C-alpha cells in the first residue's frame, strides 16, 4: 500500500488520506478518505492522481463502492470515475458492489499543471 496524507498546516491534523493498493498490471485500487468533512483541496486532487498516473506509470485506477453509500458514489462520479460493473446485492446491507474506474486519458485533475510545482506526491 502507498498513501498520501493531507495535513492542515495550522492544526497539524491529518484531514485527508488517499491510499493505493491492489497493484495489478497497469492498475490499482484507490481509496479517498475525508477525516474532517471539509472540501477537497485542488492541490490534493492533483497529487492524488499524479501519483498513480505519472509517478507509478499506471493507466487506470479503480474504486470499489457500496451502492448504498450515496455520498461516496456521488463524490467518486464527480471526480470523474465511471461505473463499469455492478454485482447486485454482494456488498454489506444488501448493497451492490460497484466497480468504478478512471483512465489516465480521462483524468482532468492531472491536466491542471499549476499545482505541480507546489506539491509532489511521494
């Protein structure tokens, strides 16, 4: 697993975690966790997608979401993930397992190069 932590400069508290695991071929699974309920910083989004697509050389990132988690489904689709498969009733509480993916060519976040000099994902 690899991770990016977003720390508030003033409070020194971790507000966001972006983790990557399940590296297989040209893809991995990506997890985004908002610990403080705040808006996503644009610089974090740049770093979150720069790491898998530019630094790790992957072509696609995946997310697996419970269809009953409407907040996660809405957030991921706003980021640009697209649903490619659904396993009916296979997640917790009768939800569907929803497989979401984003291709590097479709990622608008890494096209915003203005953040590249401010932040480096490692």
